[in-house]
C-alpha cells in the first residue's frame, strides 16, 4: 500500500477508505443492507491486511452500531496508532429530546464523548460535521469543534456536503479566530455526479483541503451495466434517494456507464476499478469511501490503485456527462431530512 498525506497535514492515510455505514446491526440500521457484526468483522480485518488504514463512520450510522462494530474490530485487529478513524456529528441521536442532535456546543460535546465510548478509543483522527445546522450560529459550532481538538478528543476536523461559499466562510472564520481548521471535505463526486468540479474542488485544492468522496460508484451504478442499476442491495432499497441523485440524467448516465464497461473490457479489469481509477486522477481526491459488502469489493478498490487511465480514456468517460442537480446544494440538514422523509429507510441514507 502506498500511503499519502491527507491534504496539507502530516497524517498518512491509505488512498482508499472504508466507509462503515454498511456495518451496523440491522435492527438499528437498514434491514436489507446493514451487515451485522459477525459479517462485518472479516471485511474490516481483510481491509487492514490489504494495508488500508483509513476508516470512516458516523454517530448516526445504525444509531451508533456502526461505531461500536468498527471500534471493536479495530481494537482486535490493529494497533490504534496505526489506523485513522473519522466519525461525524449532526443528525439526531436522541429523537424527541432537546439537544438530541445538531451542532450546538452542548450537542457536540455530548456526541464526541458518546462516539468515543462506542469506538472504544480516547480520540478520533478526524471529527467531521455531517451537514450544517441552520439553527446554530456557525461561530458557535466552529469554536466548539476547535475545543474538541484542544481537549485531545480529535486530532483534526472535517466537513461534509455543503455549498462552496459556506465552506469558504467556515475556513475564513477559523483562520480569523485562530480555531482548528477543517482539513477534509467529504463530498459527493463520481463519474455521474461531477458538479463539485465547478467550485468546491477548486476551493479545496487552493486551500489544501483533501476530499473524501462518498458514493464513488454512484450507488453501484458504475460497477454494473446500466440496465442493472438497482441490482445492489443499497440501490434496490433506497430507490427514491437514488432517483433524486441520478434519474433526471439517465440517458447521459447510460453513455458514461457504457464507456466504463468498454474500458473495463479492454483493460481486463472490473468496472469499479475503472471508476475509482478515474477519481484518482484528480489530485484533490485523497480517498474514495468504499462501503464494501464483500472481500472482492475491497480487492477491487485496492487493485484500482495500480490502474492508470490514459488521457484519451478519461476523455471517453467524461464526454457524455451532462450538468445535473447539485446535491451538495442540500447543505441544510433540516431540508435534507424533509426530502429523505419521503424515502423508505431514509434514516439510514
């Protein structure tokens, strides 16, 4: 495994990260695609054996079960100082109770302690805000996050899914007040969702912020032929959310997916390897988040690091793309919840 620095930090991470939303007790997560602890542990162990040291989770994934499963597995299979753990805060963990979610100082201080207990560790390497909180002043959130770092409960800070202007404002406030700075941005980026190339990715490159890509395979669409778009467990059970992301551009998506398949056949590799190798061409992308359900998916992700696409192949993959709805625009958690409330299993998305 070839390790890279995370943005302008000195932190060494594998250029593949395991997204642990897949791992969680089904009765606390999604009954179809959440993997219980017995099924999750071999995958985490195999990732470590392949040299992956980067693991991403969140407090709301299976209502804490993901953190618990990941924490116990890493304790058994790895030295804590050899792995990089990221987790997130924002979504409601105690429904119908005051201060049960959000990004207030009280909520952040409560939730970092709860995450550390579930993970079984004294610190997380990167503590991220899952979405913005329009009900809390940004300054309150940023100062509280900085205090989490000062207390030694997190080494670095990260953010996820917001407008570029919002992220630029946050970075400015952190610099102005001398608060700990965001070093990562976790955003939605893949061959079927390239709107981040307009503003967010250039901003991150200029500011030295590394990106961690969620849904790098477009909910499995880039890993299989177009007419099998809903063949995967996730895609087949959250169609409303997936449709919001991809349905409006089905024709151009078909062309992109066909090109992925053509290059995969020519190269003798999987479609997933092609899609992940394309992401690696962008230097601001530190690591895609791979929500692996099988050993093969982990092996595919690792193998993609040895696949270098030519400029001509990249042009073939990019040419059919058409602009689409900017999901990053749904940066406010309340707005996102209103949309997701219409989708079966939305609490697990």
